[in-house]
C-alpha cells in the first residue's frame, strides 16, 4: 500500500473474517487539502484472495496490490465507492462520438505482466498529468509491482493504433458481478481522443456482453475535480452505511 500499517487480527462477522486487517497511520489526504487520511486495509495474500475480494468489493473496498482498502477518516465521508449499473447505461451523444473517434483502436486483453513499453507510457502519463504525485517517481520495478501483484482474474487491456503504437492501458479485476477498474493510463499527446472515457465505455460494453450488472470505478470524492468525471456515467450507485444506493446525476 506504500504506507506503514498497524496489524491486528479480526475475528468479526465481516467479509474479511479470519484475516489480517490493517489501519494506516494518519497522513495528509492526497485528494483534499487540509484533510487527514486513514485507511482500513485487508491483506489478500492467500489462496482465497479472489473470493475474499469479491465480498469486500460489495462492502465498498478497492484493491491496490495485495491489499483491499477503504477510507476510514474521522469526520470526513467525501470518498464514496461507486459503480455503474451497466444494464441500464445508455451512452450519450458525446460518448458515442468518443467511441466513433476511436474506432481505429484495437483493444487486446493481456495477462497482468508488466512490459517496458507499458512503463514508458505510464511514465509519460504521470509526468504530464500528475507530476507532483507519488507515482511520478516510480521506476520499472514499482510499476511491475502494481501490475503483477494481482489476483488470478486480473487482466491488463492494451489499446493500440493501426501502426501498433500503444496509446492506452488499463488494469482490471474481473469480479463475480463485473469488472473493477484498478488503474488506467494513456498517451497525454492523444488528449483529443478522451481515452480515459473510452476505457470506461469499453468496460461497460464488456460487462453488458457478459450479462453482468456492475462496473466498479473506485472512489468518487466530493470536492476533488479530478474525480468528478465518474458522475458522468449514469446510472451510478454509491456505497454508504446503508449499502449501495443510486446517486443523483
């Protein structure tokens, strides 16, 4: 998780029963200024990791590497885990234009194996979009950990131009009820293609083709402009203490 953590063993009636539960120390929030972040995380490093993560995702958890996590910040509930109701999704005219503009791209499902080509794209993306973030300083071994410290159902999707140039890549976990988007990155020189939006539209199509109901998009964070795009994919559900509930557009 890239953070020091305190370890305790939980025997409660929760999806992470009989496994190690971590609570991270208090650190500055990476999304909202003047806020403090703390997470509850679950170690998935065992043979039942896939089943456990399926259960945890239903409780609003996300995955990074071998850990599933959920924010647990005192006095703040800005982070809301969200998922698209894929069967009810109807693409807008804007979404259709984005799909048509990228009809030349070829999407390929690959095993979760890191390559130097992917890393170069990842580095270019971080440098252009998030130069002050922790990921901008990552080396290839760090990137490989992100990709390969994964679940059996994890896949890496590559999108290539006709000349086979890699322009978009996305890491996903296939859960029992649909895909969870772990991370995606794209060529910053191809901004007119709206590749981040394209990746989510592709996930929704794949989910509908499999007859599954949900596409998990991670956390929508109130007050964070970088996360506002998730609200465009309607209908959308958010997880709270009352379970999954439909969110207003």
